[in-house]
C-alpha cells in the first residue's frame, strides 16, 4: 500500500513538472486556484 502511494506521488511530481499542453496548464491553474485562491478572492 505504501509503495503504491509512493509511486503515485512520484508520478504526480514528474507529470506535474514536465512540459504541458495548454489544456493541462489550464486544469492545473484551476486546481491550484481552488486549493489556494488569489488574495483578492479570499474571505
């Protein structure tokens, strides 16, 4: 189980940092903004 999580985490890091197509950058930006909204959108 731990090995699966480790492989998944490494895969996410590799996939997140490789050159991305435009649609993947848009999805990444949406996810990052969902997790950490810009300062003007915070309550």
